[in-house]
């Protein structure tokens, strides 16, 4: 199966030392190491964005970013299905695996309970979202990048801006490092 998979951009996740998730253009394969045996676990069309968590959750924006599907890794049972108001630009799962952040093309940020899909907090968009989203190590903040070379640090509980920063260029990926710096 591995030879038939056209790996999507950003489509390799290693949630543990003995297995990986390969995101193909038409679905996801779970791969065991060191055997490199793969099996199709989820089939979908027109993948837009994917994120995975070591605790076993995998979220996929499918159908041109109009639907977010949250799977339980290992069993690949569908945990929740979310239909965001705006097309999805990026996704992130909190460090504790309990919250999914959805960054929309309109710059919105919506935080969902990962088990139910219920909305926990919302930050309205003020422009277009360009990608780049990450939770802080403690899960209390989310950093995201909007169009117009502007980045926002947002309170994960309330959706309120904690800081706004001019970046001078596009950010396609962001990460918090040890100590909480972006």
C-alpha cells in the first residue's frame, strides 16, 4: 500500500516510536515500524489539512475544507464531525488532546471539544487566515497567523487576543518552544 500513496504536503505524523500516520491525497494509512506495513484506516477526498496528537486523536479537514472529521487513532472510529462556517486553513490539537483549534479562511479561530465537537470559544475573523497555528505547551494560548503579516496570541478559554504582532512576512507554520516562546 505504501507504494500507491501519494503523500500530501505535511502528511507524515509519528505519534509513537512504533507507528506513524501517512496522509495521502485520498485517505490516511497507519504504518507500523520497523516492518513498514501500512493499512488504509480512513478514506476521503480532497484533503485540505490534518493534525495528529500522541494520545491518538487525528483531525482532518476534508471536502475542500468544509468538514472537519475527528478520529480516534488505533480504532479509527469517528469521534465528531464539525462543519465550520469558514473554509479551514489550519488545525491544531491541544497538548492534553482535549481541544481542537480550527483556523478559518476568514481569520476566525474556533476551539472545539475534541470528543463532541462542541464549540468552547470563538474569535471572530478580521481578514483572511493564511495558516500557521499552534497551542502553547500548557494549552492556555493559541498562536495564529492572519493575512496582512499579522499574528495573534489568543486565550484558548475565551478566544480573546492577548497580543497582536506584525510579522513582516507570511508564516506558514508556527510552534511554541520550551519556555513558551513562539
